[in-house]
C-alpha cells in the first residue's frame, strides 16, 4: 500500500475574491500533490473556505443576505477558479459543514479534558480585519500589521497557550523540517521566546459561529474553528481508520502565507499537543506578491485577477510563471514583461522548439516511426548521466519547496537535449546511409528525452505534459504517470509512431501599456455627492483670541473673525499647541454652518479644520494674503 501524503492550502476567507496570492498558494499545493502522485504516494489534497466569524456576519448584513446565503454565494468564487486553474484537490472544506462542526467540538472536548481551557475576561485590543486579539507588544503605532484595532472587553474562554512555550521550542529544535524556510523558523522561535499569552477561544458579541458547548451564548473563536479544518479533512471525529492512515501514519504538509505563520506554527501545534494528536511534518510559509514593483492593493487598482491572466496568457504559462519566478518563502513580483519573456524564452524557444524539431525530423527521416538500431556516442552517455543527476536534484528541490530551482534543473536537461541536436547533427547523418543506425539512436534519444521531460513537467504544467504525450504518440494519461516507470533510459516503446507536431506555446508580443497617472478604480469610503459637499460652508477666518478651558486638558477656545461677525469655536487641539497664543493672528479654515454645541460649558459655533499625520494634529494655516471670509470650494 502506497504511503499517504496529505497537503493543505490555507483555508481562505470568502469575503474577498481570490487574487494572484491565493492562486499561488493553491497552485503550490497542486504542484506538490501532483509530484507526490508521480512518485507513487497516495495523495489527499485539501483546500476550502473559512465561513464563520464577525466579518462574514457583517458582510452578509450589509449585502442583504443571511450569513449562510452569503457564504454559499462567495465560496463559488473559489471552486470556479480552482477548476479554471486545473487544481487537483481531492476535497473542498467549508467550515459550515456538519462534519467540520463535529470535528471542532471533538478537539475542544479533548483540550478541555486535558485541563487547558478556562473561563476568564478579555480586556484589550482586537483587530476586526484579522479577527484576532492583539497583545500590546504586537502593536506598531497603535496598529496590528498596519490595520486598525479596537478596545474589547468581554467574558471569554481561554486556551492555555502559554503552557506550551517550552514544548514548542523543543519540538521545533528537534524537527528541523517542521517550519520552512529556515528564516521563518527563526522568526517563530524568536516570537515564542518573548513569551506567549493565553488565547481567547470564544466570543459573545456575535453569533455566526459554532456554539461552544461549555456555555450557552459563546461561539468558538475563529482560529480554534478554522485551524481544525485540517483535521476534519483527514477524517477526524468521523472515520478513525482514515484519520490514522492520512494523518497519524501519513505525511502532513500545510502551505500558508507568511502573514498567518504564527497561528499555524504556534497556536496550531499547541492545540494538537493538548489534544494528543501528532503534529504536521511541515508548515511551509511563502511570501507575498507585488505587482510591477508595487504593493498589490484595491486602492492602487493593481490586484491581479488569475482568471484574466489565464485568458490572456494560457493556463500552463501562468502556472509555470508563478512557480518559476518566485523563490519560495520570499516576496515575488508579478510582471507582464517577465511573463512574456518566460513564455517566449523558456516555453516557446526551449521546450516548444525541442518538441517541434524532434517530431519534424522523425517524420522526415523515419516517416514518424520510432526505430532503434543502437550505435552509441559519448554524447549519449552525457545526456543519460545528466538525466540521473536531474532526477536526484528535482526530488531534493521539490522536498525543500524550492520550485524555481526544481524547474531550473528540468530546464537544464531541456537545454542539454537542444544542445544534443546541435552536437549530433541529424541532418548530416541523414545524408549518409552508413549513418542510418546512428541517426535512429539520436532520434530515439530525443523522443525518449521528451517523454521524460513530459513526466517531470506534469506537476507544473499538466495540460502541456498531456499534449506532449499525445504528440509523441503515447496513449498515456499524464495524471496517472509514475516516475518509476520512466526512470530508466529506454522507456519509450520502439516501434511507436509520433503524431503531427502542433505548437504548444505560441510566441507572445509584449505590449507596453500606458501607465495610468491616476487610479481609475478607486474605492471611495462613505462617498458623498457634490450636492452634499455644497451644503458645507467652509471659510477663511482669523483667530483673534485663544485661551485654555479650565478642567479640559484637550480643549482650547478661540474667538475668530469671520469677516462678518465674531464667533467662539472650541477645538480639541490643546495637546498640540501648549502655547495657544502663537495662534493669535493666524488665518485658518473653519466650518461655519454646523449646529452650535456646548462643550464643557462653552458654546462652540463652528469647527476648525485640522490635519492628522502620524498621530500629530495641526491646524490648516492659510496664507495671510487670502482675504478674510473667502469661501473654500
């Protein structure tokens, strides 16, 4: 029975449409899954969506759906794209499925039975966009990973994460393959050594989640819910025999983005330790994608749509580019120029020409029939020796998640086969009847080399591999090939007949797109119309008196001249102007048609306009040459 290999993508959040980073994670898993099948493993490949949480509930309400209707709709974005990208997943997890709910309840029960869950009160910072509670030491300029946090105080159940500090450090040290690449492992170790805080695992402020059986009114917090999907996909709490085969006795690999490394390399293994479940063999964290050197974001309008790129360049070139361009674990840049160069150079020139030339010469010299009357040369020994070397190196690189390096090894063999044509000069051998047997050997080696290349590229470009096999006249399913069957030289059956050559990689012309001087796809938050803006009366006023308000540390009161009358305006800028008298005589901007309000007993008849940068607030000072009472439009 072949050994089990289980690989998982991150569990994606369905509120946002999948982008090139999402596609990359999933294609990485697909490449690994296909390679492991090629090398004889029984592969289970899980992907899916995380459908619970506060953000889902808020998005559903905003768009007029129930949460379940919303996730039913949004999950289709992923299943549709995976089909378009030729993803060979064997399972698709939705955390609203009953099998997953049962799985989460079982792991909570095990952890609780181990004495690692207790009731307490959470009081601190919470990042809504990341759905995570944030310790103060993880905040930078009051934000978590650049995102806003809010103050939260609520009763919660906690997981004793701090209990597992030493056990985690010991495990990571004893299992060097646990976190890849090495740099990410060092980050995790450093973070653990700072000290771990216990983890809140329930919420009471919303109800879209799995109810916590320990107490009514609590739902299980997103990470205790979402992370458990990996167990669910392996048969946990449903099929003990399957779980033993896939997880306990198999090899388990998680592929994730670097932004969720801590959850997977700290919280997740601690949960498994508490529940008495074997830890995964590898957690492989990849970097982020930029676009033409810029950060990918909606606000910049440069988010790469994978489906559109496939339509433009073709599926296999898109898959090849992502795997070849990125060094796993580091950030990578998505560039149209680089894409076109890869297609024209690597695919069309190197691989495409090798296939077309070989099939064309076989037809010309042997009427497409593959014959072999072996007459060897040192060149033959060199390509066979290189093949053996490439096999070993590709296996090593694939296990290290260094896909770009694995492809370099394959292309080393492709380049050598192209050079073999130039060295052996079949066109010259064909002119000499005495060299006919040598010609048959050269042509056989070229066909054999292409057969082997088709096998090695099949995890990366399965459609291309199948097209190559078809043109080589082989009735072989690329997805069912086994590397063991073609390792030895001489796998191609003598007597076979090649089919017609058809270009598999048309050359692509690079068209320089004019760079936009502005973003035409801006997302405007809280948009207003010109009619709304015209209702606001903003004018230039002059500060003629400034003073503090007794008992109000943050407030200053000003007497201003509007050009028509004098007004009093109260403003919360005392912290930034300890010497308020410096503002007397300054011209500033003020909103003059606000409803008057009383602040700390002082009437305020308008609002002074300020700017805020890096938490520093300043008045907008107007040039003295601007006339008092001028309207700001």
